[in-house]
């Protein structure tokens, strides 16, 4: 019964799922008086961060990929 009620209420509405936010603020660190940024895209400039995956840095905006040298 409870499920039926839920379906009725949802009629004509999209199921909203809360997407995880980009959490860009986590890319900034404050070191004394300076702001330290994590790897930024060289094409897009500061403000566009690169994501780390499989030993690579990837820009989601311009699809720029930077390889991290292995030690
Ligand atoms: Zn970029």
C-alpha cells in the first residue's frame, strides 16, 4: 500500500537524485598567506582542475591529458 501511494505522488515528476557536488573547494589549500592550488589545466587556466585517474591527469573541460611520470 505504501508503495502505491509513493507512485501516485511521483506521477508526472522526475525522480530527483542528488548528484555529488564537484567539491572544488577541496582543491584549494591555504598555506600561510598563500593559496595553494592543485594541478590546474594548462589550456583552460587556473580554476579548471585536472582529475587524477590511472596515472594521468585529465581535464574534463578540454579533454587535456597529462601523464604522471612513474618513479
Ligand atoms: Zn582544460
